[in-house]
C-alpha cells in the first residue's frame, strides 16, 4: 500500500513566469517545459500574445479582475508598491508551487513580489540582452522609469538568499558576474535542443543548392548587415548562391535597402514558426549567425539556432560570442570568425559552399556534437536537479531550511521515481 501511495504522488510544481505568452522567438521556453520529467510546470503570465501555440502546456493568465482594463491598472499600482495582486496570489497558491522560475531578468524583477507573496524561492534564467546590455545604458535609457531602475532592482533581488540564477552559456555567466551578481549564485544550464525534432533530413548536404540561411531577429546584435555585405562578395565566386533571411525586426527596411544597393541575392521571409524553420534547415547548405556586440553592450548569449542547425546536419558559420566559444566545434561542425570581419565571413561561406568534402564532414559531425552536449532532455534533467536543490533550500542562508511540507513532497516524489524504476 505504501508503494502505491509513492507511485501515485503528484510531482512538485514549478511556476514558469514570462510576462508575455509567448513570442515566436521563445519556442525554447515551451520546449523546455514539455521536456520536464520530474516536475510539473505551470506557465504563468500577464498577457497572451497568440503568437506561439501553447498546446501541451498548463497555462494561467494572471488577471486580478475580469476586466482587462482594471487588471492592467491593478498591476501598475502593485508594481509601484512592489507587491503582487492578492487575487492572483490566492489563485496561484492553489497550485501548491515549490518554486518560481522566471525567464529573463526584466521578468524576474516583475515576478519577485509574486515569489515573496507565495513564500517560495525564485530561479532566474538570464538569456542575453537582459544581462549583456550595460548597466549604464539601462540607467539612462528613455524607455521609462521601470527600465532605468532595472539594474538596481535586479541586484537587490540577487542579494536575497532565496534567489539563484541560471546563465544559458559561460559567456552569459561571465557577463552576469561583471554586472554585479555573486558568482556563487549563478549556474550554467544550457537550454538544449530536441534532437528528435532537429535531426538530419532532406538531401545530403553535398547535393543541396548553394543556399545560406539566417534565422534571427533583425536587430543590431544579430549582425545580419554583415551577412548581406558578405553575400555581395560571395555571389562573385558563386553566382548561383541564395541567401534566405528568416526573421523580423526594427532593422528590416534598412537591411532590405542595403541588399538592393549591393545587389546581394538576399530573400527576406519574415518570422516563421519552428516547423517552417526546420523545413528551411532541410534545404540549407550552411547556417550563418554573424552576431556582434551592439552599441549598448548587448551580445549573443549562445544562439539556439546554431545548435538546431548542427543537430539538423547543417554546417554553421558564426561570430556569436557564446556560440563561437561554446556552441560550435570550430573546424569540425562549422567555422567561426571575429565580429564584423566581412572578408573572413565570405571566405568561410565559400569554403562550405564550394568544398563538398568539408561540408559533408561537418554535416556528419554536427548531430553527434549536439547530441553529446546539448540534448534537450539531458539539459532539462540538469535544470530539474537545480529545482530540487532550491526547493530543499540548498544555497539558502544558514538555518533557512525548506518548510516541512516541501521536504515531504520532494521525498515522496523521489520515492515515486524509485518505485517506478523497480
């Protein structure tokens, strides 16, 4: 009887916070939650974007009132008071959460009053712009008072013994330390990619058309400008080459104008869902992410598209800060170059486009590399182990152990896993 109770014990619950649910570029949040095996994830947020399908996820919209207008006003007032709406807190308590996981530092600042009101620890994933943009830029930006206060508020919550951080790459972790966060509170946990979804398909790489793929937001740090400039050089040696740009952003019109001026063979496809990105990868001969450090300090954390491409058997060329150092095996699964070096970028693209033996070797090595280091299930398992530590109170101040109920739930869930294995 005791074994059956252990087997039937529900898993512990983590609330996953993102203010806006969810942008097309944030498929990684959905995929990470779907990969949970030992925790139950509940996605929570204040606004529904209707951009990305949330099918398969347990979702709660945080509405303190039936009136959308009144709900927004309520949230504004609570933000000024550094508090959480009581109706929202009451509803979330029904989920019996043990942990709140906020994606992006800006959302963590919003979510911290919720975690305090629920009396649970908070884990914050730092992805890129939220920590790479300099403190000085935030403090003088004209986006409004909440943004100017962001560095101060982030460092204030970082001082709490109940808050810890995840960096999506070693480069992001180093930047977080420079920002002022205690290095002992930051762990690196790669998000990873689903190697079942992203796997080699389509024609062998040596038989494909000369097709270069870019996937990313059309903003300064993604460096699409440098790909367009390189495209104008590449087409001289390879007139049949095509450059496919997938993504939208503030710089789209400027980039289209530049492509016309340089007579670069670039096709702009706009933003695409993950399924269509996989179709583009099945046609591409090389994936290029020419990221740069932007004027405000923003830089690429890792670049999941690099991992998705390599898992799909597509060689990559990149200057992304995190990806260049951690997400690519240079010379084996792809080629790297220094930021803004258009000549080197053009040379690397031509090497893969014209040397089929090199392209085929890289295409074969990519899936092995990603499966070994960035498999989504293994990466998520490592994240859930961090959840376990936080729910048990490990890393908290001396004497600040977990509530008895938390220890009981985790112990029962551990027993449930053992019973299932038996």
